[in-house]
């Protein structure tokens, strides 16, 4: 077994190579007819191989390793009933369970809206059958002392990234700002387009920003020693497991401790809830904690491709002008290449053209254009997964090929980011102002740069 | 006299099959009491009625041929296997799990599988007092029913990403072969002319 996030069970793999054909970075290796392996160096951990794999542990195969042994090898609960597939991701379920039982720890969890909307699928019901409040209630029931909605906390990422966009527009260089919230896209650029690293926004992704907040301002606010905070993030994504372990993502002032101690996928949260015997459908809804940020119009941001572009563009005018301004009309049009949509807005003296791309392969023509010196766009958003985060590698695994696309469309419809209506300015929001006034002083300032921003490094591939 | 219609059956093309097992999953899901859309919603092992076989030379699913003179039906002492609407079907209520059909099938297309009522496993009468003893669940014969009653036909055929499976209508298949032979004869004759 390698150390990578994504693993292929050598006993279960039938060498059909569907995962390899689907891999955007050709990270699946192996001879024809032999079980395949993942090249950890190339792998961007998007987990689409997990979603496509259909080789499973058949009860009719007497020669297989006993199921109990396989569950133990994968650190899965003995209570797990579902079939086990050849491609899987490493998990830290046992760590989370132990932390929840540890009275010395203050457990803080953040949960993404894509998780809340899709998790009913793993309980045999249609996506969207549970309210976010019921998911919040199940997190509290599991024992988490604080439970936040990641998307609402994304306010800080959006605000910081909008500041970065404005600064780069004002300087008139290093454009486009390439959004850095998809960890698979970031690793892809680091290894395949290292010359474009400085185009990446230095802002951390929303769940890292939230993790950083938990262990700094959040802990202080709750009167908790930051060292006792155990921070968990529930995401639709397997690549966030890699991101949370990056050396750059250490909590401020804490030797070696992570901003996000444990990442759980949507599927893994369902395992925890089932293992704990919680009747998620019978729970009365509870509210997510709102003391760090509560911005209703951000509830479904970061769910589908284009959401970040909309939120950042929408926030940029409030940083450029002081007067009242009617909401920007941000409408996407299909680009000429597959999986990409473009939009353009006028903000003060700037015409900002933006592109949002789903699928790493679909991003290549745009990255090549930047490399060739073309300056068409001011902002670029890349989502590694086919329909953005709703189709992430950690989402409920749709069993049949013909059901995948309809399921992804359903999830996307349920979490569509509202582009119209009342969108109060993020920077004028009371909770956001409190965080800045009480802790960071100002957006894109020294302290926020130290805690909410990061840097990237070229990754040289061995072959 | 017009010939009676031969039983249709599902057949796989080993040239196209990659061994991914999607057909097994589609079969298992199609026969679930509570259909699972996702892996997480599946609350037990998959119980497919076709089996992907792998050897160094070939990868292909094996399934029931809906035999005209079905050995499984012949050997069944309980008259639990019969031909209904062109399908060889098991009446699980009559089956006692004697396994003769499993032994008689030339393709190994019959398996004995643990029985459920809803999500609750069923235990044989003789072991009622030992319900915790998972090793002694009630097993009964299970085989391909061509997804009888399913609108879109056999689930395995629809789900195969390689389009390696087809529902064969034997009469139509032999007419197609006849036609192909006729065309190839013509091509052959053209060769002589030249």
C-alpha cells in the first residue's frame, strides 16, 4: 500500500481500466490485465476513480480476504453494510470518533452545503430530502460542540479574493487571478503548469480559512485554548484530505498542528451517523452556529462551477466604490470549448472577463493560452470534477453509469447559487466586521495575509 | 405449422467486455426490494444473477441461457423451476435449497443466496432458535429472470459501459446470420468474376 489518499485494492481490481481512462492526469498505472495502482506523485486526489469503479467484493468469491479483515485494513467500521469497491480513499473516521469521545478536546465541525443536500442519497432517499438543519442536528448529536456551514464562512475567502482581484487589476498585471479553492486544480497547476503558480490566488480555500478561524478567532471568542480545538471539515471532496495535510496549512502559532485536523467526505459522515445509530430523519432541525458569519445568500456558494466567479465578481464593486450600487448582472455564456462558461462585467473603469471551467482536461486550453501570453481573462475558476463540487469524489457513489449525470444535475439544481435578490455586502455584514475589527484588523492586511493566505510550490514530476 | 418461439437470453461479447462488473451491480440493484441508487444506500452484499469471469485469456459475464430443455428444471424435485413466458423461473416459495439445479446447470448460472423479507434476513425452520447464527441463513436458488416486468428490459444490457451485452432473440439472430452468409456468398462470387 502506498501513502497516497487514493488507494486501489489489488485483490478487487479487475483491471478494466475505466478509472485510468477517466483520470485527468493519467495517474493510474498498470499492465493490461493486471491490477492497477495510483501514482501518488501525479494524482490530484479528485476521486473520480472512486466514483467510476465498479469492481466490488463479491460474496460468491470464496477466495477473497474476509470482509471483516478488509474493513479493518481500510479503517472502516465493522457495522458498515455496503459492498466495498476496489478504488477507495483513506479515511480518519477512527480519529474523529476518538476525538468526539475525548472530553479534553473542543470539537468544531464545518459542513458544506453540497454535503447536506446529497447525504440523503446514502440513506436511500432523494437528494435534498433533509434540511440543512437536520444535518446540523445530526452533527450536534454526534457530539460536535460547534457546527458551522462552510459556505457561509466562505465570506472571508470571497472577500479576500475580491481584494486580491482589485489589487491586481489596479496594478494591471498578473491576470487572470486563478481561483485557488479547488485543491485538485491547485496541485495540477503546481505540477503541470508551474510557470503559472503566481496567477493562483494566494487565498486559502473556504474550508482551510474556516479551519484557521476556528483555531484563532473562533477559539478566543469561545474562551477556549486553541490547542484544545479539534477541527473537522465535512466536504464532498477527496482532494481536501490532501490539502488539509499540506505543510502550509498549519494553524497559526501552533507547532505542527493542522487548521483542519480531520477531513470527512459526505459518504464518511453517513458512515458515522449510521454507526452511531442516529435516526437522522427523526431529529428536530437545529441551526448551524452563526457567530462567525451568517450570510444567507452565500448558502449555496462553492457547490457548482461558476459560483465562486459570481461571488467574487459580485463583491468586487463594494471594494472599488463607496456609494450604493445595484447588483451586477452576471450571466454566463457557453465558451467555445467543452465544460467552460464565460461572463464579463463592468466594474468602475474595469471590464472584467471571467471563465469558469469544469474538468481539469477542459482547463488545459485556457492554461496554455495564459502560458502563451494571452491576457483575455481577469478571473478564472477551475473545478476538477465534471460538474463541480456536487460531483466530487467524496459524494455518495452513484452505482449505475446511466444514473450519474441525472443525479449530478439534481444535486446542482438543489444547490443553485442565487444570483439575484437581496445580496447584502459581505464587508458590511456585522459578524464579518466583528472578525476583522476584533482580530484581522482589515481584509488583505498583514494578519489576514498571514492566516488566510498561503503559497504554492512547483512540484517536479519524476517521469 | 409455425415454429414456437425459442427462449430469448442475454449474451455477452467477450471481445468488448473489460470485466468492470457494472452488469453485476445493475443486476443486483434491479432485483433489490429497496432499490439503492448509491453505494451507501446498499445495506447488504450485492446478489447478482450473472457472474463476470476472468482468466488470463478471457473476461466475460456468464449467465442463464434460458435453456429449451432446462436441466435445472428437470432435476428439481420440488417442481420449483418452470418455463413462464419464455423464461426459466425459480419459485422461491417451493425451493428447499437442495442445490441440484446448481449442480445441473452447464454454465453455473444458478446460485443459492440468503433470503430476506424486507431488510430482515430469514432463517430456516430447523434453526429458528439460533437466529444470531449468521452462517445458517435460509438459502434458496436464484437465477436470471431477464428482468421480467422491467420496462427497459434486462438491467445488465442497459448498464454495460462497453455495450458488450445484448438480449438475443434466437430466431432473429439466426435470420441475421443467414443474411450475413448470403451477402458474403455474393462477395465471394464477385471474387470469381474478377
